[in-house]
C-alpha cells in the first residue's frame, strides 16, 4: 500500500546524499517533493501541512546545519515526524478491573468488522485471554452465521442467540452477552455491530444504543484502508455520532494509496491500535507507529520479524539446529531442511518476510517475483523420499529420482535440482552457523563474514613487496584501491558503481530460496 510513497521519498532523499551542507533552497526543494509525495499518497491536506511545517522548522534549525551528515539528519527528522503523524507511541488495549472487558467494533458495512472480530479474538487468545464474540449484526444477510464460522476457525467462543437476517434485537443481545460471559468465565467480550454502506441516522442510533447498554471499555472504529479520503470523513462522523477510542485498519495489504492510514490519527486525534494486512486470521497485529514509519522509509522492520520468529520457532529447536550445523554440513539432513522450511512458512509469505529486512526495498521487484509455490513443491519432493534418502541424499540415483518425481508429480530434473540446491544450501547454512557469512553478500549485518574475510586478506597482503618503479607502483596502488572499493560495496555488498535497481540476489541465495 505504501510502495509508491516509499519510492518517492527514497528518490527525494537520494538527491540529498553527497551534499556537505544543505542550503535553505535544498530544504525547500526537499519539503516540496515530500509534500507532493504525501498528497499523491492521498494523505489529508491538514495532515500534510502540519507535517511539512514541522519538518521545515526542524530542518532549518541547528540539528541539521551543524550535523556532520545533514542528509541523514533530514531523514531522521522525517522518520520522527512520520512516527508523530501515525500516533506516536504504540497504544495498548485498556482492560477492565473486573472481568469481562467489553470491546465494541463499529464501522461501515464491508470494512471487515466480522472477520476482524475473529482476528482480534485469536490475537487475544494467544495473549492468554478467553474472548467471546457477540453477534449483534442482525441486519446483514448471513452475518450471524459468518461470525460463528470465524469464531470456530479462531478457536474462540461465540454468543449468537438470534438468527439475524433482520430478526432480533441487537441491543438486547449485547446486554445479555455480558451476563453470559460472566457465567461462562469469558474475560473479554467482543461485540460485532451492524454497518451500512454509508453514514445514516439509524445505524448511528443503533450503535449508540448498544454503547449505552454495555458501557464498553474500548470502542474500536474499523476503517477500510482502501477507501481513500472518504475514510477520514467517515471516521469524523463516527467520532462525533458514537465516539470511539481507537482505530483498527483493515485491508492494509491492498494496492490502494495508503494516505487514509497516515491521516486518520492526525485528523481524529485517536490512535491506530491494530492493523490487518491479509486474509488469514493470523494476518493481524498491534500497530506500531515507529515500525510503520521505518517500513515506509525503506528501513525494514526487524523488530516485527524477530517477534514473528519468536512466536514460530522453539528456542530449544533453534539451539539444536545451530549445534548440528556447527558440527559440519553432513549433520544437516533433508528432514531438517523440510522442518526449517515449514517453520519459515508458518511465519507467513516469504516475500513479506524478506521485505522486512533493511535495504530490501531497493530490490522489491525481485522479492515480489518469488514464487511461493516453490516451497510447496519442494516439500512434496522431500516427502516422496524414503527415510534413508532424506538422511543421505547421495544414494539418490537415476531410478530413485524417477520414483520420487512420480510420487511428487514433478519432472525428474526438479528432483535433481532440489538435491543439488540442498547440498549448496547445506554448505551455506553451515558456513553461516560458523560465522563465515553469506556468500556473495559481504558485510551484511547479522550474517557474519566481512570482518573475517578482511583479516584474511590483510594477512595475505602483509609483507608483499612493492615495485621500485614509481609508475608501476602507482598503478599497483590504484588497482589495490579499486579492489578494496569493490569489496566494500554498499550496505548489501553491491559492487562499486552498480545501481541498486540492477542488483540481483546472489546465486547461493537464489538456490536456497528455490
């Protein structure tokens, strides 16, 4: 959703790099480019004006004029102001002193309230709570049945005494659900209310009546991030008509311009608390303004990636695998490879995970072109092998390959390629476990390498004689400097002079990813 905005901001900051000092004209030009980028992203005009004013005031101050690297200082200012416009600090749910805590969902029809009730219920269950979903949308056809199905998939309770489809009193259902939750020991009640295609008095009155009946601890306004500027108008109407405490953004994985998300916290004064960015029930998390600002500016989101990994991977399993890899490549089998692949798949889309790494915004086209189905095909091939073949793939000959290919529904060449890829990946993973770094990506933070390689090069270069001929010695020095520059590369190990858009993933990494 923020790809276009990210690209425009990256191009703007690129023009600043390399300048020793920034003049007032440079800052004005940068502010103008940022203003255009935000307006094109559909950010509300009042939010844009406030944002640009703050950036310009700070950029013209001492923190930039006296900085050693003014371009980085401007990026830092933009990052901090983006965090501010997105709401500042992460806003947490308020829980009632005496259970149950009542959370009421409000919003237009089609915003995704019912699905989001299931996502929120699943998320709260993972936090150790016992949520109950309450069906108070008795107007929309099949809404009650949909909530029951979503609740079953999320593994949470549901209270739906009325059939819906225009039958039943939603206010009475909401009121009765509180006593039901106390009786059945549910500590959180999530009330799913009815919506309309547009703002109308009847919907507002019904939402206000439910609010008065259950006295919710939190009223969350569910906002479709894809409806553009109308999202801000709708949010203001709900704030004035019913009132709400926080915003939940749905459909954040869409391809519409994401300005509404940047505008709503500034315009309504209510923070974004949660974000839904996919169709699955686990595509949902707390909204962190600092992490979202970091993603928009192409700095990645390592904290979210680490949290996903911690939720998916067992610490004991990770330590066992690290110890196994450290012993040597042959200790790592195809069973281990399959297990690791399935664990990574549980974390979500491979392209989304790679997109969270810093600097990957420069190669987002290559990441988006990754075929997720390759992981499923690889798993099918491995599962078609015997235990002995998984343990020692070197025994896989021509007849075995034909049998495995037939069992997994692929060509024989695919089986051969997988085994070869596995051997390459095994070497790479063993090397990384021993601190050798990823081949072809020198100096990548967290991947090892770089330093060890440099020491080795320095050791080899030690004591090398220089030519007595001044012309020849100068040529040797220039060649050595060119080699050092090429080895240093950029943050991703790019060869000197190579543009980020021409960068391709290393062959070993391509093989590993399939």
